[in-house]
């Protein structure tokens, strides 16, 4: 399933605003956005990041006085298009360009977090099809996550993980090219590699047949074992900065909460989004605007209008994060989300060695 984006102007009724629409205060609008942001990105509940992000955003939008919902939506579209086009889009285009040049089979961009990368990939392939060996139809954006992948989520303890030998999970895997000789390449924001571990474990125990796959992370806590694009290009940055830049994708607008179940429709397995769409006056338009911005950034990259290096872009994002610490809205988080409490134990116990393309 590909992530479906509502068009501009397709604003759903927000229950947090419906009783006061047209006369709500700036704080009411902001609190409604914070609630929606926490629904789609639960990690932003840590370190008060949802509140800090919203405080800065709405201070910028309302700098000339309180605005109506429609005016906030319009101003927010401009901000999030800028974030997609000028803030996060250039580094996303560089990352995805690197991956696509090395992919010959299935390029798997898991929704929700990797959806912006998928938009960049489709734009790059469409603009310069001969540069990338992967077929356009094999650049896919299936909706899955740790829970669907059989992993308990520390940030969402109420969801029971599925098993990789569950029939619908196996069919979803087959749609990604598993159970065949097709090359499989996962492209994700990344971090600890828990899904890599689960997949390897299932192959080791016989739940799944042994198959090769590659993993490209935007950032990883395990750079000696898993490819991390920003780890490679940002080794000069202070500790924690790369994690903050990666976590900024958590604040990228999204339309639905994390799904935890699979359904089969017309012989296709996909995530069950029933009850997962977030009822927000802001997120549909802002998601569309941000993804539009990422697409345009990728097209600029394809047209060789982007002259900055990944290192340049990471330094820029570091500066924007430092500015965000002062309360200025930059589109980058002021700090990272709460780091996984078991992370260091996890790293010490890693038994799989380097994951391709690392050797």
C-alpha cells in the first residue's frame, strides 16, 4: 500500500476545534496540533518535544496576531513546504540518490517514517531514469513497523507484536520480494536495527527461509554494523546532533497513527488503517505541503541545482537545531527524543556482524 495524501484544502473536522471554530484562541489551535502530533509521533512526547515544536511553530505563524484556522493552515503550508524543500529535502535527496544507484531489485521505503524518502526516490527516478538501475515500479512504500514486524515497541507498550511466520506477514513479505531471488533493499530513517535483528532471527530459526537483503539507514546507533548515511558524512558533528537530525523526521507531518494490524484486500496485504487516521484541521494540508517540498528538492537535485554536499547540509541542520534551542522555529528539533533505555545492551549483544552493504 502506498501512503495516500489528501490534497490541499481537504481539511477534516478537528474535534478539538469544532466547538470553537472561528473564535478559538491561539493556544487552543496550538494544543490541538500538539495532541495530533503526539498521536502520529509518540516519541515526541519525550523531552517535551511536541510542545516545544508547536510553541515555536505557532509563535512564528501568529507573530502578527492570532489567526483563524484557515489562515493558520495557509501559513503552515508555507512553513512545511520550506521544511521539505530547503531544510530536510536536500539531505534526503543526497541519501536517496546514493541508495538508488546501488539498488537493482526492490527498493523498500517503509511508511510512515520513510515516506518522504520514497517521494524523493520517485522524483529522482522519474527525472533521470537511466541513472538508477532499479525499476520505478519496484520503488515501494508499504506500511509496516516494529509491531507488525514482530517487535515490542517501548513507546507503544499497549500493542501486541505480530509474528513473522503469521500468514499475512509472510504475504506482505512476498509483496516486498521475499521468497524469491529478487534483491531486497530496505531504506529507513533507522536507529538500532531491531527489524534487522528480527528478520535475521526468523531466518536462523527457520520461520523464514534464509535470504540476503541490504539495509540503508539515514542514521544508526550501530555504524560499525549498519550503513548510516549521516554517520558517514557527519562524523565531525558533536555527539547527539546526528540523533537529533534523524529524530526531526518524527516531527515531519503524518496522516495516521502507527498501525498494528494487517488486512487483505483484493489479494493484497496492507496495514489496517481503520481508526488510525488522525482527525486534524492541520495535518492533511501540512503533510501534503512538506512532501511537495521534498519532491521539489529531489527534482532540484536531479537538475543539478543543488550544489551543497551532505556535510554542508548536516552542518546547516546542526545550526538550525542550535537556533531551535532558543525557541526559534527552524523545522529541526532542538534535541533528540529519549534514547532507547536498552540500547547499549542491545549494541553489546549484536551478533550479526556487518549488515550488507557493509562488509
